[in-house]
C-alpha cells in the first residue's frame, strides 16, 4: 500500500504537470488567435497597437478576445503549476492573468488612444493600464524565477535570458509612448515584447510539464 504523503505528492506532481501542459496549449491558442485577428483585421498594421483588433465593431474582436482570455488562462495555469517554493513568481503570474482579463473585458476606443498625445476615455485608460500592468507582471515573474534559489537551473536560465531581453524593450516601449506616441516604433516594439513574453510562458510551461521536481518546502 502506498503511504499517504508520497501518494499525495505524486498526485500534486501530476496535477502541476497537467496544468503546465494546458498552459502551453492555451499560449499557442492565444498567440494564434491574436495574431490572426491583428493581421487579418482592418487595423493600421505595424503603426497601431495590438489591442486595436479588439475594439467594438471589429469583425475580428471575438477572435482577438478569445486569444486574450486564452493567454490569461495560460498565465494562471502556469502560476498553479509552479511549486510552493516559487510563490513570488506564481503570484506575479496570477496578477498578470487578472490584469489580462481586465484588459480583454474593458476594450479601448478606436485607435486605442493614450496620453500624452491623444485624448482618452476612461475605458482607454483602464484598458491601457491593465495591459501595461499585465506585461510588467510577466516581466517581473521572469526576474523572480531568475533569482529564486530553488528555481531549477534550466528554468533560471530561461527566465534570466528572457528578462535581460524584455526589460530594456519594455522600457523602450514606455519611453517611446511618452516621447513619440502612437506609430511604427511603438507598434513594432510592443509586438516584440509581447512575442517575447508569450514565448517565455510557452517554453517555461513546456519545461514544467516535462520536469518532475520535488514540491516539498
């Protein structure tokens, strides 16, 4: 007869790896849905924000929102899949998931205007703030995994490499938004940051799904 404690740990391992595998699948689904909505939609291409694919009245808004909510699910599932020893990173991922849901639930107006160069509505500010916060949570989750002493070596290297790339890019987006405003520079940088964040979530979730680690404190 299998002792209760080892059996419970084995069950948690299976559940965590299943959550991670589902997170990876949700990431792929989300990225594909959002990409199709952005590329095929009537938006301004690289000179606009990704969120413009989800504005009310757009024929691709349902597909875009499906992708956003799938990505939110991926963040939450990856948070659940992480062991108790990595709670700071899990907390950041969970917060990022909630911000992503808010970003999808509150859509921006046409053009997704943001200050200081454009007049905005309350919905624009809520949507923009939630989107920025979601990205920031994912970037800092990378940092949390990179510095945590109990992070498996492979995960740490992935997180450190992604963070080193994502932090200056995210800073460049913020600076460009404040100094240049909406345009090709911000559009391209935003897409690179989002692609990097989604790629890191996918690779980390896949690594977690294929790795059996000790979840005990």
